[in-house]
C-alpha cells in the first residue's frame, strides 16, 4: 500500500493491490460529496467486429444477481446518480458512476460489479445490442431481411462524421501492428462477422480481476468500498495470467503515406475544397509521465491559439478552413502521437500543406518559443488546477485511464505541480530544451504518416452497396430452416422487449430518500455607479474570480440580428485598444482562464410569449489578475478593433467549418430547434441564432468573395450592445475577495460608454420584471431588485410546421415539439415527471430496443416546450408514429405508483445535480429563478400523482390540443416527399 498527498489538488491517493487476484486499486480521498467509482479492463481486440463495444452494451443487459433485462437503464430511475455510463476506448473499457448518496453508492456498486464480472450475456441481448438479421417488419416474414442492432446503427451514425473517419484512420495507420490497427467500436461492415460465442470468449479472457483496475474517489470511507468489492466480486476468482499486454509498435525506417475517402459535406463553403491532409509523428511511451507531460505542453505551444507557429503558418495561409481533426497531442494509445494539418483544402494543395509543415518545424528549431507563451501555458495549468468542477472524479478517472492501462503509475500523473517545476528547471538549465525535442520527435523522426482524405460523390451509396452485398451473402447462406428460426427469434425478441419486467431484484432508493428542502444560496445585490445591478455570491472558489455580464439586444435593429452569433464569436478575437489580435490573445492567456461571449435567449418563467434577449459575457481569472481581466473587458467594450479583414475571414471559415462538422453529433438538437421554431416568439430567435438557419448563414458568408459588407456590420452591432445602457453583472469569488471585486466592477461600469441618445426598443412591447433578493436572516441587509427588460409579442400566434432537411446521412435525427406551460405553472412539474416516465417506460423500449436507434426520449425544456427526439435512427416517420403511441400510452394511465416514483427519482437526480462554486446563484442571475421558486417547484414535483400525469397527457399532448412542430434531418425519403404537409429544405 502506498499513500501520497497531492496538495495542489487537495487530495490523498491510496494505491493498493488485491492479494488473491492481483486486481489493482486506486482510491483518491478528497473533501467532495460527489463520489465516483469506476472499473476498467484492458480490452485489446484484434479485429473490427466491435467485440469490446458490443460486450460493453451487453454486460449491462442483466447479470446473475440482477437477471432482469437492462438493469443499467433501469437503475437510472432507481438512483440519484450524478453520472452513469460506460465507455469503449481503443484499448480499455471503462464503467464509471457517481452519486452523492452513500446508500445509492452501495446499490450502484453492487449492480456494476455484478454486470462486469457475472453478466448473463444472453443470446437475445447480443442480438438486440450488437447485430441481428431480422425482417424489416418482424411480424411479417414476407418483408425483406435486414441488419438491425443498437451498436450496428450507432457505428453507422458515428461514421457519417468525416472528422471521425479521419481520426479513426489516423490511429489505425500510424499504429498498424496490433490492437490500434483495428476499430474497437466496430466497423459496420465487420460487425455482422461477430458471433455470440466470440463475445462470451472475449468476456472470459478480458473481464477478470487480474486484468482490472478499480478507482474510487470522494469523501466516503475506503474500507466500506474495499469490503464490498472483495465480497461481491474478487473473492470468487483466482489469479490468472492476463495476456492483454500491448507490444510497442515497431518503428518505421521511412515515412509512409496513405489516402482514404469520405462522404461529401453538403455545407462546405467551397465544394471544390473538401480535402483534409495531416502529418503525424509517433512520440514516446505514455508511461514515461514527464516526457509525455513535456510533449503535451510542446504540442500546445505548436498549435494552440493565433500566436502558435502552426496557426500562423497553416490557418492564416488561407489554403484551408481549419486544422485537420485530432490536431495536436494524442496520449490515449500506448505510444503518443502528434498530428497537424488542414481541412477544407483543394486536392492539389496537399503538397503545399506538407511543405508548410516541414518549413514550420525547421523554423521552430531555430527560433524556439517566446517566454510569454510558455508562461501563458503554465498559467493555464494553474487555473485548471484551481477551478472547482462538480465532476472532478470523472475527470480524474478519464485522465489516468490510458497511462494506468499500460501499467504506468497513476499517482505520478496526479503530481502536476512537481512536473511544472521540473519543466521550469529543464528550461532554465537548457534554454533550447524544447527545440531539441522538436528536432528529435519531428525533424529526425522517420515514423511519420501523411494521411489525406477526399470526398467521393457516391461514398454513402458505395457504403450502402457494400452493406447490401454483405447482407445478400449472409441471407443466401441461410437454409430454409434457419430462415424460419430467424423469423421465430425475431418474434421472441419482440415479445421479450414488450413483456412487463419484474425489476424487484434491483436495489432502489425511495422518494423518501430525497431531501425535502434545498439549501438557499446567500446572494447580495448592489448598484454599481448608482444604477447597474451587480450580484455578488461569496463562495470557496479557491483563488479564482468568475465574472459575468448580460447586455440586452432590445434596441438592436432587426436586420443586424442574424449576425449576433458571429459578433459574439469574434469580438474577443479581433484585437482591442492598443492590442492587435495576437497581442490580445497573448494577454488573455496570460491573465485569464478565458473570455467568451454568447447569445442569451431566456424564456420567462411565467409566460410563454415573453422572453429576454441579450448577450452573455463570461470570464474567469486568478485573484491576482482581476484588474487585468477587467481592463481587457473595458477595452473590448470601448475600443474593439474591426480592421483585420484577413483575420476576420479566417475566423469566419473556421466557424462555418465547425458548424458543419457538428451536425452529425447534434442532429437531434437541430431537429428540435427547428420543430419548435413557430411555437413561441423566442423560437424564431433560437433558430436564427443556433439552428440550421445559422449553419446556412455562416456557409453563405464563408463563400463570399468580398467579406467587407459583413465586417462593416460589426461596429454597428457594437454600438447597440457594448455600452452600459442595459446591462447587469455578477461576480462569484472567495469572501475575502469581494471588496476588491466590487471596486474593479465599479471601475469597469464607470469606464464603459453610455449611449448619447435614448434608444427605443425595436419591439415596443417591453416588460420590466424585477426579482427581489429577499434578506435571509440579518447578515443580508440589502433587498435590492434586479430588473430585467423582457420582450413580449402580443400579436404572436403559434403555428404548425413540418420540415425535412435532406442530408447525405444513412441515419435520421427526429424531433417533435409541443407548446405546453411555463416553469411556474402548476402543470409544469407533472409534464416534467411525465417526460421522464415516457422515456424510461415506453420510448427507450420502442425507439432503441425495438427500433434500433442509438437514442431517443422525451424532455421538457425550461421554455415550456415538450420535446420528443431520436438520435442516429434508422426510422423517421415510424418514429413520429411512436411518439403518437407514447401519448396514447400516457393517456391510458397504464403505469404503476412504482413507475411514478422511479421517474421522480430520475427528475430529482437532475434537479439536485451538484453545483460548482463558480455557478452558484446563476439560475437567479441568468434566468431570474430564485431559490424560493425552486423550492416551490420541488414541492410540486413531490406532489405529482397518477391523475395529474393522465390529465396533462390529455390536456397538452393529445393530438389537436396544443400546437406542435416536427422536423427530420436525414436521407431522401419517398414517403415524406409525397406528403405535401412537409417542407423540404
């Protein structure tokens, strides 16, 4: 046993190993109530059938002690967990959960241990989660046989993402000789080669205590964990030799090149420029923790921010739109690698990019790095160490997983302060320390891969054709008897999925385990410069100050509105005052933990047609840098610079590229935003700022040959936004820091401009709404009001709309939205519980288990919009039918009191998620929701009963009751095309 204190992270690490089995254990004791457990296994597949990934799904489908189907998803509703999931990496599989409740911790630990070590691995579960042949309509043997399965569809969806395709090939090609040469998540064309026998065999050899690493974190006692893990799992095993070691990659004698293809990007600004190329270098073994630390810092210096050599040489060359995927340091494989390149280039420019990279490496070896950039980077580490996050345990388990998986020392990794001082020492003794690393690892390294990727017109058709050929081969090999069996097994699976489950074997918390009252946060509001409200929240922030401000958009002319997101994106990146954009970036990195600006559309808590529209400014810094940070904000407000046209173009191209790349991951969000566009006045603004409309607008701007007219809009927007006419601020800081902060905020407010003339709101209907901060006890004497100016559109009429965005994806993203009630309405709590109940008891089964989509469910948003959604879904109109059936199911009231209690637990797990010191009081500042309102919402949630749920289903969700919108993102669809009620985009 080895015990190590790590003061900079306020923790003590305890490293143990299990005598009987050799299982390894790390406990991190820290004064944090959000306790975490994880177990990880080294999983080293030698083919791309996705065996570790399908196994990760299947072990969660039932185990010896908990034989019911799907204990994992059922525990989501029987627990107050703050996190529950499982991950398949290239060379390990990780099962983490976290909770603040000790009884819950024991319950979840019991379920996780049994799942990992004693799963049922039933054949039908393998078919449901992995892959199966089944009739298109399982009840009709005349319909064609097709491939189905959750992981099969998940991976089909994953590889619609060109960045994912590129990153996957990159790893496979630079480390080709062993497990890194295959796709651990599974290649959709190889998944159907996996058999149930192989799955069980893989479990037997990999999921053994001798091949396991246990991690616990938080303030619960270690002894209790050790006893439970020993008794429920480890005691039942003998030590084995686990042959899962990954050999070192044999180094190449000369560089290699490789090219691959991908699908077209329908949102590319320039269709002739859709090629990506990168050069990657194999680095060091990640168990050498100091060398790895040094190389990851070196990588940041090379590619992060506008002052880095590769940004200047590649991004600003105008050759492409953004860095290639997976740029920078990658430390998740046994040997780390570094990659750099460009996306959005013309195919003929591949050689140009390679030349730029080689030239830049040479220049860095000669010039080295400015001292200020190294300081800025070490400052960033200092802020990261001090910033308190609520999911620190999860961050730790992910941070140590790869290195520990290769038998590196996880405790060494945590000693970050030691590494920083050793790094400073190395630089002091040898000023060219980093340049020498660049020479060794980049210039003189023959293990170097050039990877290029270009789109093919018919890429997705080719993929579909290969899948069809695979299917045909499988089907042709079947005997008549096997075909009959497939039909019968399909019916059996359907029956199993529909059968009511006995979950009594699973442990559960009760509604009575939930705290009836929330602790109130003490807030103090004062007026700066006699009229600007500032909310102060004293918190143990560990030497960091968090500043936020909201400025209203009420006076901004309508024609400038669509450009607000672009304005927010670039306003902190174009330079200010005497600083050009490079100097500004440098200053921000040296003095702050980041300064960001984003659109802020907040629905009112008591009226659906009323909302606040503004822009949110947020930033953080170490106590000692507060003055510098506030000075930077003053300069951004008073003297932002808009003259760097070339730099503006770079930022525009980058933003357009990022939006386009993000669609496969956020398809369901884009569908939901579009579906709710016509349901409330703020819906239109949401679509304009963060929906597909914004994606298309940015694509248009990126295509313009003359970008000046857009650039000229920015100073106009600045005039309406960056002044003190209609602004409010907030500060979260340590108690002893509040006086200093008050002084700095006062100086900032007095220093920024007021409009010379009174500006009228563009929409005349402005409602002033104040939320009073009530004194709690006598320590809070101020009862000041924060007044927010909200907008109301009395002429607004919600209307129905159905939109189909045709995209070249093999899967769909579906959204349906219904206008219901605002946060403070009595029915809001019932609808919130109902959304959870429908997801857990109906939609999960119908959309994921039967339909084969990767995800789906219902949720109620803060703006009173009730949303049904599905994610990476092989179906579209059928899913909309399922949403309808879900409402019928809810109206019939076919759920038990136990079901309702479980839904409440899941809702409270979200309501009571831990809040970081930096975010305390934010619901009040941003949304105007006080602790009193939260407490009354809480009481409404406790009171929800079966009659309420049936009542709100009839009142709002039944067809014809409330206005609804629908949207689908996905491939061409004949049925939608024939239906005139759908708009194709």
